[in-house]
C-alpha cells in the first residue's frame, strides 16, 4: 500500500491554568497519526503534513517546518510540506517482536515556535516465513517405545507478528507422532544470577539405570543458552546472566529429559521477563528559542522538550515540573513532548536570563527522576525612556568666564541595553537666545559656555536638554537647566553727585564752574552740607558702598556718613574757618578686591549767596557779569537737587 492512509487528530489543544506553574502531566494534544505498511520504498508519500498542520505552501519559508527525531526515517518537503519516507522501513528490524510498531517524532515550526506530535504506525506485512534452526532432524527411537513418549524438536521462529507470526506446529499426516504443549514462567528483570526460574520434573516407571533421568536443553539459540542453565540431576532451571526487560521481554526454552535406556521426553518453557523501575526518565531539549524578546506575549513557546522512560506501565508514566521560580510553565503536548511557555510578562531589566531545571519523575516504586538545565536569555526591546538624574538642574557661572568653559553636565540613564540604551543629548528650547549662550556635547551631556557672560547684561537664563536613545522607535525625555550668572566686582562705583571735576581747560576758553555748596557761618554741628550720591553696577557685596572723607582743609569741621554719603558739619562753624573749603570723599565697594572712586566737594562758608560771591569771583572770572554768575549758580543748585531726587 503506497501513500498515506486515514489520518486523525487525537484530542484537542490543552490549555493549563496559571495555577499549574511548572507542573503538568502528559496529555494528548496537537497529535497527527498516519498509518503505512512496512517496506515502502524511499520517497513514498506518507501524508500532507503541512496541510494537516494548517500551513499553506506560502507559509513554509517563514515557519521553517522541520522534523525532530532520534532517527530520521522520514523527511518533509520544503516546497509542499508533504511527509515522505526517507529510508527503508523494516518493521521487524525496528520493533522486533512487539505487537505494535510506530515511529513518533515532532514537527517543529518557528515564528512563533510550536510543536506537533506525529506518529506513523508501521503495519506488518507477512514478509517472513517460519523457519527451524535446522532443515532436518533425526530421531533414534526404540521399537519398544510406548505411546505418549515425547521427543524434542528444535523450535521454529517467525519474525512477523500477529496473524502473520507463527501460529502453531503441524505434522504431516501419520499414525505415529503428535505435537506437545508448552509451559510458562515469569521472572523479574532485576533477579540476580542464580535465581531459580522453574523446576522441570519428569518421572519414569522403569527401574535401575533405565529410570535414571538427566535434563538438558534441547536445540536452543545461543543467546538463550547464555542466560539460563538447567541442572542435569534435578531439572532446576536457573538464571546465569542478568536480564534486561528493555532488551528482551521473553525467552522460550526447550528442555529434554532422557532416561538411562535412551528414551527422551521434552517440554517447552516460556519465560516472561517482568519490568522493574530501573530506568530514569530521560529529558531532551529538542528546541530552545533563546533569546526571547522581553515583550513576548504570555503563552509564547520558548522551548520544546521530550521525556522518555524505557520502562513500561506505571514505571514509564512520567510527570514534569520546573524546579526554579521563573515566569515559565510547562504545557504537555503528546507522546512525552512538552512546551515551555511564558506564564507572565518578561522584563529584561529585572532578569536578563532565567535558569530553571526541568525535573522528570516516573511513577515507579520507588520513583526515579532526572533533570536537565534550561537557560533562557531575554533580549531587550526599547521599552524604557531615558531618565535624568534630576528633573531640573541649577548651574552657577561667574561672569567674565572664557568661551568654552564648562557649565554643567547633565546625566540621564536608560535601563535598556545596547543601542536601546545608548543616549545622545541636544538643546530643545529654553529662554530666548539661550542657544547662543551654551552648547551641549551630544555624547557626554556636558554643557559649555558659547561666550563670556556679563552679569550686568544677563543674570540668568534657562535651556531645555533632551536625551534620546537609539532604539526604534526612539524614546526621549527632557530636563531644564537654569544657569545663574554670578557677579564679579568688575565695575567701579560711579559718583552721580557731585559731578566729577572738569578736565583740563582748553586754552582761550572760559574756565568751567565747579559745583559748590554754601554753608552759613551760623551752622551748628550736624548741619547737612551735601550728599555724595554714587551707584555701582555690580550686585551684592560688590555693590555695597561706603564713604570716607580723605581730604579736607579743616578735617575736624566736616564728616561724611559711612553708608549714607551725607556730608555734615562735625562742629559749629567759627569765624576762624576759611571761607573756601575743598573736601575729597572716597566711595568704595565691598568686592574682592575693592574698587573705589572719589568725589570732590567745594564748600563756601557764607551767610548768603551775595556774601559768597566775592569768594567765587576768582572761580567765575570767565563769567560776563554777576547776574550771569547768579543765574549759573541757581541752575547748578536746581540740577543738583534734581540729580539727588
């Protein structure tokens, strides 16, 4: 029979609740079964595997359908997804005397990873004839032999099974012989050498040497003779070598009993080997999808594994679990296959890899178990935006800095890895013309001054710095940097009143009149003469001004307020005091180092302006008349009052 026969899908998909994290039992799911006869030729069609899995030919390149098996009896076409025989299938060679024979393997697909269990049943065909070890047997029988005497013949063998196997023995029609029955015994496979299998006993009605019976094995395969021995005297069959249920499950022995007169009887003994739990489960990782992206949805298949136990019955029933805590769980497939799936969201920033042990335990008594390590790496996706160490930064830069001087370094961190965590910085706004003041280094986040700052021109400004990662799509965040310009003492105090003395007089030009104050000779101590008015463009201590009288014709006559700049009489004016007084005050700030300026004040001691005119005549020599001088003096007084106020 060529080609594939009826296929069926056994069971449905099994979805386990999240409560069963890491623990499942075998279940039939996603299973395909095909049946073909043995001895099909290479290239024979088994079945349309891709179609049965719901895949179209167009899906095959992306899904990468392939087979996973210990021995590749089959192959799948990459063009149409059909399953074909890849080598000769001899059921007797593959399965021996087993009543059923099948080949199980997994069909794997990628993108996403999934596994399907495929079983191909191999049907026996009657391609082996029964055969004896020898073609002919010669028996020597005494003519006095009684009916019922038994004579041993060699056993026949048939490699086929079921109805195609050896069904029985027949003799050609004759009036002399008939075929005997067989007997059965059982023995555990862990029975030690020397264990008694069975005691064969024969009796003989004769006497003397004719009644002395000896026991031997008849025509028996050498493999069997290595395992068993029979005691010639008492017929006890004992074990000589250890048994292995997984290697041979039964033996047939031919025992002959011969008396001293040459008469022979025989018996066939079938020895059934009983399985014991002497094989640990085997765990094999057939596929691991590592690394898995951290944004993989819950339920993503990340690994496939297969569990096998060479024992039988309960000894071969295996449960699997994951021994370590991880966001993973096991989902049973079929035929001892399992899927490892994500049970909760992954987060590479919390755990870049997960190491778990897959533990398989059988149900034997006592149970046996084995384990294998599964390492799953988690790959990064750009799911984290950069985060600045501070949402807002303050930088303080003293004025008169050099262009290119460092201002501040901002630092952002990105929890992602590789290019997703590689940051670059740039200016993204701020105060008007802020970009003209500072620049930012793209890789380090360092801010540098673009020019020299002048506190008197700009006392503070703000810039917005953006940090962006290299992911796709990129993520970014911003921080505000406020730059405060610190004052340096780079401005000398400026005297507003009295005005500075005139410079050198131009030859031929009339002399300039300097400011003066008139103080009556009746002035008492504390009389306000004038107020020195000065300002400083700096700030803070650099702009705190103090006043000191440094030069005067009568030092004891005047004093100046340290902080007010008010010039007052220190005592009452006397007739002895000179009519004209010249005072020099120094105005000094509190910077480091301190800067200063001087103010010169001319004072005339007179009771009235008319009285003071003669004293001023020399200074007003260039004036055309006394009236013009009075007008000039009045104008100066008004100007001084305006400046003061």
